[in-house]
């Protein structure tokens, strides 16, 4: 089995996977990082979004071997030792989550947006989140949370 | 008679210190950090993976199943078939027509036939391919009318009584008042009678979390099942019954659920299979549905074929309503008996009807079983009826909001079918959406392509009776107070994202005066929580909230008594709030709540209480079926939707929905708004894009799901979803906890007819069939243009004064 | 998903030779087209040759009369590139409308073109703009490249290195997406450029991307929305699914063509 070296949430990891192992399978099953969820088999729902080298990707549609040498950040690594990342705080504060299943992917996707655009408009947020499906909230509070989180991130850096 | 409030509804808002404030959810932190553990996140040592073999045929007899090759495959630990679990079950005890795995007949493409447990998913999948099943295909029914017409069979189910049609689950015919006289009067007195045919396409819940279950039978014979269910108690009962276990030896654990919407509200094949496979292997077994299997498990919105006849007098006041409904139930009964009643019973508010009749028939078809989806049974008729009202308003030249106002039922009354209505904030809902949407400036006044529409609705706050007859409480909690000042609440209710655990914490914090983060809610484990019947029919806030108040006030009385003695005061002078016990009118006299608890424990022994709630039984009529639809309280809703129709493509852009909802009292307005937005979104989704449809024989394979994936089944994204504006109306129900009623299902209903009515306002076509997808709207526009060549140029229909 | 051999060579040449040696080998870049098919069991290559470690294929260059887009450029890169936005805004708009943000972050132009999904957006842009597809061994005109659904002129071991788009005088893009998959129900690029006036349609036909001669002729005489508004395509060749039947799709082609011209 191929041995893969990569950085996950700031820690250098060496993982044995098969070529066909998906990135999300490696995260959930090999590394026990179950905060990244899987909601579909066809790359639509976005519950599995993580950052690879800072860019949001659907980890169900990427092979683990394709992440060789990369830096992967999951919801568990986002706060980086702090209590909560500003985007997580914003989702919690603005009731941007109900069942919470889409939340990790939603938050990771939003962080990527905020890194590109520190003050996104409502429309920009809605366009960016097209690949993250939520079935509970009607997106209303998610959009509010992402805007607030992006502003807080800008303020923090 | 309205019973005195169990929940202290009469309390003035200023007397409340927690309830009514905008607060965070108690589980927000775990969910925002990825630390919430859903069922599939659980991995137990030695766990096996299970898979279920599913039928490729819509209807066939099982002649033989050979599992020997599968069982012999290396890594396979067990294979089971229907014969290993021959007891039938069904969520409604009168219609047990399902087996965990099919025994001698498959009834839809996707019906479970055999299950395997293996060391990993690949091996399990490989083993499925080695299971050999010999089928004899039977004629398949895909249309409910065909199924009903085949009165002599062949039947999808053997008739429960000889001579009955085995393709019919249930027929309900009920009549209240003289419908024909009402219709005749409407005709004679310058009124109007509107007739219409409507079709509501099936849709499915599509929670983002697929169903998942883990079974573990231990050496003592005790079975534990973890499951993403919204009904742990009913699952507990059915597991024991079907697997022939003593219920005392069964434990159901419900981890956080990643969305349900009614789609996880009865037992499913995977729960029985993980249990049985674990009982055989002695190892934990997990089954996680693929997204495709979620579509097969379904239990979603029934397709409804509806015909309505509605008569109104010249002043717009309703004279009679007559409905004929054929429901496409799919392969099994599910909640269908209830659905059939709900299709008629829940239409009788928020409008007064002097005469009402409905005739509903639920047919079996060879498709995945339909069941309860958010707004169970009443979303479809509401669509048809509110479009009927729009047509009446137009015919009588009355503004549609005014028409609804004239027909409003009022509070403290009974409906035509004898349901007791307590609080009712419908008129305020109408006024709020009228103002907020600038209705008067928009209705019939916007340019061609743009329009507004209105609709109203009602929904139950729980059902008056549990699904199996019993006289025990519908909901209960147990409360335990620690010497540290921390309060633990053991709640049987199911957190499925709606915020029930938070609601429990708010109520207990309110009553006992402890800080919110000193309330710990332990929920979803039948081994250490009292029974709550489940997260369905919008029952939880009303029932569990009252149970929490009951329990908390028992403890509170003890604390007040002992502190009052210490202060030489009256018990009612002891207030518990903000982490303190305070003497009323003398805030200088106070002690930390912990000390108060310690005094009470010293006086009474360990501090704790149980609390429960059961429904009042005098809230409905006495005719057969009168209990179904009866609820301790009803919520009311009104929506205005604004749409922009692209006449070239038929694409309907729903620009905004104004949602006014009477939830009695908002225990936490943030959560209520979240429910309103989520509901309106889901209604919008059904209106515009969702459809659970199946191939016909002409399209290749009869009964095959047309699109069992999110690649094809369309659910709205952030960009599709309209702006949503929530407007809370608080009618303060006399029996609700602090006056609260439901908020999670009612606000779905009006989205669909409000959008249909807005499309009419925009482009002058009546959309009588769902969804209002671009091709369908385009065809309607084409037909309208062919009928009246001037239609497209008739930019602005005359304004109604 | 079946397991497979996996290689991540450092050069195009190495990739080509690995492909040659592989049994039923496939190139993978972002994987946005291939991995979903593999997960559904619709593709089961014996070997995957990743271009992830190949450098030099992710640039966008202004070559005067042409814009050259490296095969590994993601849709997000093309959408954001100043050169593209200034010189062929229709191409940037098209790239911006592919899939969703995460698909655009991973999916590449080379992958999209090589895959030739009948509902993908890039084939329409290539055909309408008269692009040239450069490979490790030759240059192929878009007209000769797209041969039908999931079928191109590429040889088994051939690797796309770049796509070159002639800069048009004007071009416009309009797409009616499937709300679930975001693939085109009908997507049209109309362009007036060095290759003449061209109208290319994706998403509508089971045979993949196609041009509409009658629309091109009408636009050649007058490049106005009205020129194509009355031109319809035959419903017979149209795809049919639950997003749209053939007649509606044919109608959409006309509407989208009109709107593409409006955008130009």
C-alpha cells in the first residue's frame, strides 16, 4: 500500500492508504477526523469540504494520494488551538446551523471565501456556497454568519 | 372547556428571565467544531459492515434465495434474509405490512431482500453479488388510479379482509354540514362555485445525513441499536417485537441526527438488519445507507390527485367545500392511515366552513413507500385549497387577503369537523405579511412577469393520540439537581436539529433560575431517559416543554418552601432567577441558587423530580376518525410570495417570501425564525423544483427511480433560495408552555400556494400541477398564448379595488 | 471503486510513457470529471496518471491574437485571470459558471476538454471561438477534436498541454443550468472572431457540442439578438431528461443563443 506524507491540521502525518482511498475516507477512517461528513456520493452536497493548501475542495472527490505533500485543514484544525475560529463563532452566534451536518463543510467553504474576499456581499456569499447544500436553515442565517465571520476574520488578521 | 394552563401561560413576559430572549443553541459549539458525533462517526472495536441487497423488480414473487456462495466468501460473517425475521411491522399498529427484509414478495425497485455483514464494505458489496435470488415478475402498478381500478387483483398486498381491494390502504369519507345545499346557495345568491383539478408531485426529505445504524448484541443478550432516528421509542418497541426480544433487553441510542424532516420517523430495514446480524455474529454491525438507498427508503410526500369544489357567497364568505383525493402511497402503508385522514381533517382552519366533505383514498403502488414529510398530509390539500381561494377572490373581485380575513375562524372555537381551537393569531399574520410585503402597492399592479401571491394555513402542535393506544403520558422528563447547582435533565425527546435540547435547557433555566450553561441535557437513550414519543407532528415544544415545566416546578416548590422558612417568608415570595434565590420586593435578601438547592437537599433528601405531559381528551368530536387531526393547539401562518417569471424560459425566480407565523410564544425567537425560514425554504423547494419520479415501462424499466442521486434530484442551493423574512406572531396559547405552539411545520404550507398565486399575478397562468419547473411553466404560458393571443401583451391585469 | 495503479510523474513525456505502459490508463488532473464516474462505477481505469506534479502547464499567456491557457489551469484561475477577463470576457464568464466553487478550484480546462461531457461548458467555448487544442504531439482544431459524447480525437496515450483561444471581436455566453448538477441544460456561446461567426451549443444534444449553421449565417449578416430569435433547432436531436424534454430544450437553445448574442 502506498505510504503518503502530508500535513493534516498542522501536524506532519504518514498514512498508509490504497490508491483508491478518497481523501475523506483517509480523514475519517484512518485519522479519526469525523468532523468532515459525507452526505452524497456524487460531489453535490459539500458536507466534506476541507482546505487543501488553503483552497476549499470536496474531499469526497479527491484521492488521498493526490494530497501527497499538501497541507490539509479540516474543521477540527481550523481554530488552531484557539477556542473557536471566527467563522465557527459566527455560525454559532448567528444560528447558522440546525442539525449541524452540513456545518463543517459550510464553515470550511466560507473560510476559503473570506480569505479571498474579506467583505463579501450577500450575493457573493450565496454564489460561493452553491456547492454546499443545507436542508435545515433556508440559508438565511448561514449567509449572515458567513458575512459576519468574514468581517471578523479580516479584523483578526 | 379550555383547561387551565399547565405551563403558566398567563405569566407576563416581563416575569420571564430566560424564555423569549434571543439565545444560542446549546449544541452549537459541538456542531460548529465538528465534535458532534453522528451515528456514522461511531466506530466500535471489531465492527462489521453490513449491506442490503435490493430488488431490481418493482413487483415480483421471490421463488428462492441462495445465500451459500455469499456466506462462503472470505470475510463474510453472516447473511440474513426475510425468513430470519418473519414478523411483520408497521409504524401504525393497524397496518403492519412490512418485513425487515422481504419474505416472499418484493414490492418496489429497492425493496430489501437480503443483508450481509462482512469485515469491510467492499467485501459486503462483493457478497451481495453472490446472493442468488430467483424472482417471478408480477404486474406492477405505477399509477394509483390503475391500482384502485384493479379491484379483483392482482394485489400488491393481500386484502386485510376478504372482498376488499388489496391495492387500497385506506378510504376516508367524512361530511360535515350540507355541502350540496351550500354549493346551491352560493350559485343562487350571486356567489361563485370554483372547481379545479390539482396534482401535487411526490417529493422526498433529503436530509444531508443518510440513515445509519449500528447494532450490538452483547453476551448477556442485551441489544443496543444506535440509529439516526427521530422516534427512538417506537423503534425500541418494534425491534423487540420483530426480533422477539424482551423490550427490557433492548436499548436504543439516538446520536445527533443530521436532518430528518419526517424521513426518519419509523423503523427502517437497516435497524433490524444491524440488530439481527449482530445477534448472529456477536460483533457490532454498522449499515450506512448510500444516497441512492435514502431515495429508496423515502417515506416522503405522497403524490396527490385532488379535485376541489368550493362555493362562496357574493361577499366572499365560504358556503361549502368538497374534496376528492387520490393518494399515491407506494408499496407500504407507513403512516398512510393517518395521512389519509390528515388529507381532509387538517383543512378546516384557519377558515370557517359551514359545510365540508372529503373523500380520500390511499392506493398502494409499486414504488418506494410514501409517508410523513414536514407538514404531513396537509401540504398538498393546502396548495389546492389556497389556489381555489385565489380564484374565488378574483371571481368576486375581492382582494385575496381581504377574502381570507372575512373567512377567518377566530379563537376559542371549534372547526366544522369539531376540532377545538384555542389561541389563534391568523388575522395578525395576515396583517403582518400585508404590511411587510407592501401588498397593496403590488397586487395586480406590478409589470408583466412580476407578481405577488398570498396564502394561509394551520398546523397541529402534536397529535392528541400516540400511534399505539395507551393512557400513559405523551412526554416525560426526569430532572436531577446536583450540589454544585448544576441541573441534569434526562429527556427522551429527539434532537434532530430543531433545537429540542436547547428548548429543554431554556425551560429548566427559566423555572429554576440557574444559568443556562448549568443545565445539562441528556437525551436520546432509552436506557436512561423517560419516554417521549418522538420528533414528529410538531409535538415536542408543546408536550416536552410542559413536561419540563412540570418537573422543574416540583423541584422549585421544594426549594421555595425551604428558603421561605429560612427567610421567614411565603414560598411564593421566593423567586429563582439569574443564579440566585431572591426575596420578592426585597432584593437585598438573596442567596446563591446553589445554597438554596443545598438547603432543599438537606431538608428533603436528594433533589430531583419527574414531569410529564398528556393531552386533554375533550378537544374533538365523537365521530369515527374524530381523534385524527385533533391537537391541543394549532399554529397559524400566512405568507406573501413575490416572484419574477421569465416568460421566455418559464423560469420562476421567487424573489422573497414574507412569513408570518403564530407560534403562541417564541421561547427563543432565533430558533423559531430558523424553523420558519427552513419551512418556507422547503415549501419553495417543492413548489419550484423537487420531484420524486419513476420510470414507466415505456422509459425502459418500470418503477425505477428516475434520479436517485443529488446529481439529478434537485434541491435548492443558497443561490436558488429566496430572501426570507420571518415575522413572529405570539397569540399566547392557554395550554402551551409559556403559551408556545409549534413552529417547525406550519410555515411550510403557504409557500406553495402563495407562489402559485404569485405566478398568476405575474403572468396570468394558473399552475395547478407541481412543481412549477421551467418546462412546465413554459408550456402553460404557451397554452395560454395559444388560447388568448393577446395574453402576452396584456401587461398589467386590471387592479382590484 | 476498484483499486488501480497510480503514478504522479514530473513531466508530460513521462506521463505519456506511463500511459502507454498502463493497462487502460487514464490521465487525471483535478479529477472533477473522472472521479465522479469512477465512484459511480461508470469508469474503472487500470491506471491513473496524475499530472499534479507536472509543472509549467498552469499558466495563462497573452499571445497577441490568441490567449493560451495551460491544460492544468483550473476553472477558478481562468475565471479570475485579468487577461481572460479583458480579452475574452465570455470565456471568463463561462468558467465562472461551471459547477460550484469547489469544482472550479479543482477542475481543469484540460480535463474538461478531454472528457467532453455532452453537458460540459468548455467544449462550446472551444468550438465557438475556434480554439486549438495542443497536445504532447500535435495541435488539433476544435472542429476536429470533439467527436461525440465522451469521445474526442485524442489517442489513448495523448496528453493535452494547452488550449489556445483566438481573441474574438465579440463573444457572449449564456447557460441555463440544471439546478441540481449545475451542468448545462442548454449553454450557448456565440462568437464573432478570426474563425468567423460561430454559434456552439452544449448540454442540449446527446451527441455533445454542436454548431448551428442557420444561426451563424443569420448572425454573419447581422450580429444582433433578433437574428437568432426566430431560428429554431430541431427537437429530434435533443436530449431528454427530467430537467427538460426535447421540445423545451430546443426552445432553450434559441433563447440562450439570443441571450449569448446580447451578452456579446
